[in-house]
C-alpha cells in the first residue's frame, strides 16, 4: 500500500513538473536582441511575438555581477535605454532580456545579447565645421566636437572628453572640378590646410576618426560638404600694379596743375609790375 501511495505522489509530482515545464517552454523569448548606439546614446532592442508579456533587462560589465536596469523592469516595450548604465570606458557589456508573467514564480525565460563595448562600437554622427581662409593658399578648418548623452558632474561630455588623445579627424578635400581627393588626418579640432592653388575653389568634408577602434567603427559619418568661393578673375598682383599706376597718374596731374597755377600767377604779377603808372 505504501508503495502504491509513493507511486501516486511521484506521478502527481512528475505531472505537475511536466505542466510547469510546458508552461515555461510556451513563454516566448525575446528574439533578435541587438545593440544600437550613436554618440554613446546606447539602446538595447529586441523582437517579440506577443504583446501579452513584459520584459526586464539586466546588464553586466566584464567580470561584474548582473544588475537590473532601473528604467527597464517589467516593461512592455521592446527597447531599453542603457545610456546612463554603461560607462564611457573601454569595457565590454552583456545584456539579458527576461520574459515575465505576473503569476510565474520560477525561473523566467531569458535571452542574452552579444557583448557590446560603447567605447569601441558606438557610432559617431557627422560633425559640424567651418572653413576660414588665411590667405590665397591656406585655410583653417574649425571642427565642432559632437556632444554625447553622457554626463559627468552635470557636464555633458563631448567625444573629445571621452576619446581624448584617441580622437582624430579625417579631412577630405578636392579642387572644384577635379576628381582627385586628398585626405588629412589631424588630432586637433583646428587644422590648417595649405598648398592650395591660388584663386581656385576647394570643397571639404570631415569625419571623426578613432584609429584605436576596429576598422568597421574607426570612422564616423561624413559631414555635409562645404566649398570655398573662387577668387576674382583679376589676379591680386595686377590689382596692386593698377593701384600704383593710378596713384602715379594722380600725383603727376596734381603736380602739373600746381606748376601751371604758379606759372600763371607769376605771369600776372610780371604784367602788373611793367604796366605804366
């Protein structure tokens, strides 16, 4: 009799376990978990097959414990903003998306993300810049460092604050009407481009360039193209010569006029002195 009861209890346990396991297996896991990051604004996204569930996101840096993202606990959306949770340092992170049902009290189905390192993988947007002529053969390219979504002591950090000496800029330029381009790599936000042909128009584009990154993410997006104006058709040297000639002619005219006036006055005085009293 005891053996029969034991078998009955074992059967009930296995049946309940089978039902529970079936319930867990029927809960859909997050699919296509991937990272999207631009200027260190980093989101985790995934695909869902049903809207009847909520999701909790955990994240972990290399060698660290798992942490729940405060803004992504039991959310119905399929996206989590992890910008403020991931530090802007050279460190890889993993994420875990858990599918939740309110009446479940056992381990939840979950999906792990691939590893992601914002310092090496966050895309960099197009930069702003200006081109200022120094003389007829040189210009200064002034670049504005893009701002990120990372704050340090209430200061919004730029990509220069984060990458420091790792940040370079690639400047690509060509003479208007020409197909030959030249590239300059500069570690400064202000770069002088020299050796330009006098009087010609040049077009410039700029992109952030981080040489320490993997090749796929080394370069940011290209900026909009900016072109300098073509100089006047009269060479500057001829303008100087023409000005000198005009000044010389003016001096001659003034000198001749003064001499003529003096001679006229002298003639009048001589005629008055020789007239009879």
